[in-house]
């Protein structure tokens, strides 16, 4: 699989009603670069069930500015739902990608204390997940930490906060992964959004695609079966049922983070190459998402592989992602969906940068 460099984040394409017109930058709160001497570098590494992704950035006045980024599809969780273990070939793919990340981190001079490296569902679930983490540590020097679902959900929310429409009363953040999907419900209290509840459904694009192999005919029935599968997984939402009325009445919106929604956005926009600055922050309607999913079904496997915003590595997974998003939209009807090409990595960076600023504030207070 070829190495892929993420396009540097460039900000929001559109603004929500009631916004002040500022543009979000670098997956953070937005703003110009740090003043004075060059700021310290930070790194965030996310090893998921399907992807291995790295982001290196410098703090800016209201967020951060990306210096380098890397993404590779490794399919670490391939076959995991059947065997309960990480496959040898999958581990080798992930190890090779992590070795490249380690080289980039060293080349850029990121201090180990400012590199946040985490692993999610595949390593959480696999019997040999901890053994693979140890292999990576011994071979590359990277110290990956397996995080639990609630931390994964919170980091995704933190990375997407500045995409929330301040005029609504509630937001649902949907983070579709390879092996699980994290949903976080937030409601408006004063000027802030407060977490009302969250859940981690053990269904992601890899697990759903493996559970429902694509047939040669009857794609509509196959797609509906995937939607139903995901719908059953999220049927019991851990929040007050009255919260749903805010979505039904148009007083709430959804934020989708992951390739599941960015792929739909690329198809919706008809992009001939993926452009993050056009996708991240884009508002789509529920009808736009459904139309894009229909287009993907009509394209067939070969047509999807030829699409520049999808490619052959994700052609067999993209409809599983669309089905997950559709199941959530049916359960929590939201006419507006905001696309986020940001999430866990950005949340890691913002969290660590914020923690590192705290002592400086206390020192200034004492002086």
C-alpha cells in the first residue's frame, strides 16, 4: 500500500448559522501562528482498526499549526471479529507504518514527552493486542497506549468542538472507526456544550463489511441489512429520550468524523481529488448523505475503486461507513450534518498543549 501524506489542514469551508465568521484552523479553535520564537513540536499518533495516522504540529495562539502528517491504511483488525486475534500479516502492515511514523517523529525532532501515541479498538479487543504493542515498543521505540472507548469518544469530541453550531441546543458527534463507532451526545448549557451521554457500539467499517460481504447483485437489500445491523447496536442510547426531540425539531445537528462521512462529502461535491479544505467543515443535509450513498451503490466495486476520494484500498469499506451513518441518522433524525476531517489526533494535540500551558499560567499568577 502506498504511503500517503495528509493534506495540511486549512480550515472550515462554511460557517454555521449564528457563527461569528471566523474560520477554524488546524482542527483546533483557530487563529494565527505562535508569535516570538518557534514553538515546541507535538505529535499525535492514532493506530486504529483500519488506519495508522500521525500528526505533528506547533502550538498557535488559539490552536495549532500542522507541520507534518501521515496516513496509511493498514487494516490491523482484518479478520479480528472471526478469530479474536490480530493476524500476522495485518500486524506486519501496521508495524511497517509505525516504523515510518517513528522515523518522521525523529526527523522532525519531536521530544518523546510530547508524542501522544494511542491504539484503539483492534488492540483493545485482540487477545494478542498487548503483545503487538510490546513488539512495536521494542522495535520502533514508540510507546503506544491502548485507550478505552470513553477516552476515545472524549478526544474525538475535543477535536471537533469548533465545528459545533453555537445556535443549536444539542449536538451528536459520530466517530466511525474500523472496529467500533463512538457516539457522544452534548447539550447546550449557557455558552458551553456539556456531555449528556456516550456509547461505543462494537460495529465499525471493517467489522460490518466482514459481517456482510458484498454480493454481486441485490445491493439495496445488502445495504439495508448493514443499516439494520448498526441500528440494532445503537437502539438503546444512554441518554434521556427527550433529547431526541431536539433533533427531530431541527434544534440540534450531527457532526460526523472519520472517512465514513468525508467519503460521502467527496462524492457529494464531485471532487476529482480529495481536498481537505473543501471537505472539513462542510454542511450536508441528510438527503445529501443518502444521495451520495446511492451513488456509491450504483458505481459498484470497480467504480468505487476508481473514485479519487475513495480508491481501491477503501472501495470495499466505504458503503459500510455510509450504512453506519444512515443508521445513526434514522435513529437520531438530523437534517444537518457537519463533516469533520479531524478528531482523535487533534483532540490529543489540544489536550496535551493545554496541559503543558497550565504550569506557565500558575507561575505567572504567583509572580
